[in-house]
C-alpha cells in the first residue's frame, strides 16, 4: 500500500519531468524568438553595408570640410562596431543554446 501511494505521489509531483516535453507556449515562444533573431541578422548585413557606404561617400565628397570627414569616419567606425556586436551576440547565443540542449 505504501509503495502504491509513493508511486502515485511521485508521478503527480514530477509529471513534467516524466514526459520530458515543453509546453506548447514555450515551443511557440522559442520559435518566435528564433525567427526574430534570423530576421534581425538578415536585416543587419545590408544596414551595415549602407551605413559604411554612406560614411565612405561622406568622406569622399566632403571637399575638405573637416566636420564631414570626422562624421564619415565616425559613421564607418560605429556601423562596423555595431555589426560586429550583433554577430558576436549571435555566436554567444548559439553557444549557450548548444550547451543547454
């Protein structure tokens, strides 16, 4: 009798671990975040290219204006830094995801 009660309580207390499944809402949230991440990575590459191109054109067509040259250099540097940060963040998240399961 004691073993029977123990087995029932064990199944009730650890029911989520016995089936080893995530609820549907968790799966939907995970897939939504993954699609958002893919979308942001696809958007970041052309955005960085446009920003770098704009900075190069600003430097090229500044006609000796020091302020525009500084602004062009700053735009190039900041866009490359931001793009590198996004790529590094993606690598970190992929490493965490691979470690967790």
